């Protein structure tokens, strides 16, 4: 699987959306954002973009459901 590369200085149009995430995931995002000098928001957007671009086809949807429920 391709690796997530953390680019710098990318502008984009955005909207405000409230989400709930696991505390452990937020802590990891905060650590990564500090380490790479990125905002948590920017890092979350990069992670979402990466996840969307690397979705597998429906043939493997059972595996995806298992990952989501972890």
C-alpha cells in the first residue's frame, strides 16, 4: 500500500464539520501534527484524502467492515 506523504503549504476550499473520534486517535494525530509542524486539521484532511484515494473495491468490503468496527 502507498505511504501517506505529508506535504507542506497546500491551500484548499473547506467547510466546517463536527466529528467524533477516539481519544487515542486524537492523541496520535496531535503527536504527528506536532512532529511534522502541521495543524491537526490539516493532518486529518491529509489522512482522509489518503484513505479515500486508497479504498479497495467492494470485493474486500468485509475486511473494511472489520477494520471500522475495531
